[in-house]
RNA sequence: UGACCCAUGGUGUAACGGCAGCACAAGAGAUUUUGGUUCUCUCGGUCCAGGUUCGAAUCCUGGUGGGUCAACCA
């Protein structure tokens, strides 16, 4: 995969608000003009397209301003985290084309340091051990409109707090019996400032620190300090952390350490899908999809398996821009980005998804001709491929109509069409199954003088069809994927419904297609355009006996709307 | 019923007090051995009310609408 690069029009393009802030900081000599970002996922799930936006932002900004980007796992909650997720996240970031070089970090690397920070606060009488239960704490926290009540343990002495906190670490107390809290302001209009929990007791095995700890810092007490430790200059995060910023700044100030600048942006939403980790997990666990990398999932691994390229996703991230207002991106923009990329990269193949037999009555019975067609009209360097042609062919069932409307450019009784890279044929008669009325055979005559390349082949005909020769056609499995939900915003619920009520029952259709023999050279993950149908990629489920193709996206179709395939 | 954030075509995103532009989508046409691609064109927008100013999408005030915040989650 090629390296991501700043678009050439970089200089011409106007700046987004993050770039403006960073450029102003550089101008003002903040951090000596240094730019250092980080991508800080929690390893408790798979990355999705929304994370891709954040990844592209963080790595893209650093690249643009000659800075660095760290990959840091915010692994402060051992009960939810796992190395499985660590591995998949690293693979996804790399696949997207980004490199954190030797700067792979974990918040758990800083546990000792963070513990020391807690001690600093205790000594300054800015933190205390609280023995209230979770319920009591919840009751005394107040509401956004009413102040909370101070904990009776708030006035413990520094000595007692140090002793208790140390004993928490030594494992003397059971889970949930005590916490360390910051002493800030129970009446603050910002709920996060109402003596938030800093440490909780959790006798849990951590994927990296093992059983070394039985107390773990809360995300809020680890995230900002981790950024500080790594000397991050610009901490880019999503909008919901805006209200946490005063708390992070309070910690940094009270502890007295380097202060990164946090900037929040609006998270990505895409039509016809859901983005929350909880819902994605539910779809996987309850079997609505076949795993995290199901090609219908908005996960990075799902998109990869679906056949999206890193370039197309990066370009998507660039195109959607970034701002602070809530947004829902039309999935058609994502589709545009992958078509644009695959149009110039994917070799063409003729594949018939819903075949109907065509017999050329005037073609020699046993003759097989070898024709040629360009592999990719957008890229001559891809050369040509061989195509066998014979008396009995298959075309797409809906490329024929017995009684067509005016604007139908394809085959119909008495009408002529071109067979791509072959001959012009005319429909003479049809044979139907007497019982069902289904068309079984379309009898045509071909014009030998119209072979591709011959002068007569330039004759004007309305339509050009794709086709395969019966004898040489290769059967493959084709998985036709469509949007996972039928509703633009599955979270916009009607009375008594859940987002799962809007699942698209036709999001996957499996058909057997007939493909030209060239398909035998197809390798897993390669992308092809099935001419006149769409872009497809070879799925890892393929075996030497049977290739499996996933439809990435259909071609734009200004004739039929939506799916051409009804099989 | 508090604090904070946000508001530009259908969807995104620009315009930094001086002609509201770009992309996707939608529609029309040209080209085409893919009803693809490419090219041309069209449709369509500053939430409302005041104020400041020669001039406001932009600054101020007040509304309205949307979002976020009350895990020992992140």
C-alpha cells in the first residue's frame, strides 16, 4: 500500500479549525513550534470508521506540521480489555497506512507515575479516601441543576489518607469498599468537578501488568496525565470530553506538570449504520452479522473485508472535513470514494450474476474463438486479457426484455446489441418454459463482420452487454452486500422500537455467478470490476475449488435503481 | 429546570467585516464497445429578532432549535 500523503492542493485548500489552532500555536512559539499528537484507543473493541477519522486527523496533522504521533492504549479498566483488541487495533492503524514507529505506549506503563500523582494530591489535601458505597456517592452527587453534598470522609487527615491509600494498593480492602477522590467542589455546575473518583479497587488481572495492581486509576485520572507524560502538544478528542477538560486542567495544574492543549471535534456519523461500540458488539454477539469483520460492519476490518482500500478511507476522512457541529455523512460519499479509487485500480472482468442462455444460431457449432479485451480502460499498462467466445453464451437475465419500454437499450426481440469485445447480435426468437413462462433460451444471429476491431464493428447500436461463454465459464460464489439498516438513522426510534428493528433483511444475498476464465487468476483481497455491475473483491473464504467474491459497491446506475440482481 | 458546546443548499464543509464557494447527492445534456468513467450545465443555503457598521454568514444582545454532562466505563 502506498504511503498516505498530504493532498497536493494542500496549499490551496482552506484550513480546518484544528489546523488553524495549530498554526496559531506554531506562530506563537508554543512548545517551540513542536506538534505531537496521539491516537489513544481503549483496547476493548474493534476500530470503526469513526476511529479512522480520528486516526487520519491525528496522524495527518502531525505529518502536515512535521510532528509525531504516538499510539497509546488507554488500558485503565482491566475487566473490559484484552490483547485481542490491542492486536486488531495495531493491525487496523497500520493497514490504514500510518506508522507510530517506536512510539507505542500504554497508560498502564504509567501506573506507578499516576500513583505518585495521586499521592501529590493527597499531600496537598486535594484528594481523600472515601468509604461511601457507589449508591451513596450517586445519591450525594446531586444533579446538573442541584449541588451535591460533601462526603463525611472529605476531612480525613493527610496521614490517614496516605495510610488508607497505601493499604488500598496493598490489597487490604475488597472491591468497591473505598475509592480515592479528588477534593474539588461538590457544588460545581460541572458534574465532573464534584469530587470525582480517581482510583477504585479492582482485584482484576490486567492484560499487561498482570496482578501487580489491585487499584486502577479512572480514565479521567489517567488520560490527561498520560498525554502530559508523553509531551503531547495537541490532544485531539471528541466533543463529549469537552466537559472533562476543566477537570484535566485542574489535575495538571494541581500536580504541576506539562499541560497539553485539548481540542474537541464532532465525531463521525454515517447514514444507514450505527457507530456505538455497544451496538456493534451486540450485532456480533447476537449473530446479526458474522463477526467484527463482517463486510456489512462499519468496522475497519469489516470495510477491509468488504473491499475498501486504505486510500479510499483516507480520502473519505479528508473529504468529510472536521468541525464542532454534529454531522451525519451520507454513505453515498463513502461509496463515491471507493468507486473513484477502484475505477482506476481494478481490472475488469465479465461476470453474469443471473444468467439466461443465448444461442447464436448462425455460429459454427464447435467453434471457440479467442477474443481480447483491455484489462482496465483507465490504465493501459494493465494490458489485455483473453476471452473465449462460442455458440452458446450467457447474458444477464435483465439485459433482455420481451416487451421493452422505449428507453431500454438492451436485447429484445428483433433488436441488436453489441456483446462487449465480441460481435453485434440480433435477437430472432425466444424459447420459454411452457409451464412457468420463464425464458429458457434466447436465439440470436451474430454478424461476422462486426467482430471487435473490424470496420463494421463501429456500427451504432444502443447497448453493449457483458457475457460469458457457457463452456468456459467459471462458477463462483458472489456475496451481494447492501446497507445494514433500512433507516437512514437507526437510532431515531419510533415508539416501542429498537435500532435492531431497522436491520435490512436483504443486507446479504448470495448467488452463484458465471465468470470469464480469467477469474481463475484472482487472489484473495484483489479487487475487480465486474463490467456493468460493480466492484468486487476476493474473500478469504475462497478455496481452490470455489472462489468467493464480495460486492464492495455497485456501479453507479442511471437506468435501474438499486440492485440489478434479483436472484 | 443548571453549566458548557453548536447553528451556512438535501448532506458535509469553506468564506476570518467587502461578489456565499467546493464536494457528495439530485436533475439535464455531450462523449462512450461498461446505462461505468470523463466533460458541460441546472437545481438549491446563511435559524429568528434586534443592535454595531458605509457594509454582517462573520461582531454584540436576546430568542429558538440541536447536542453534551448526574459509571467505582472510556
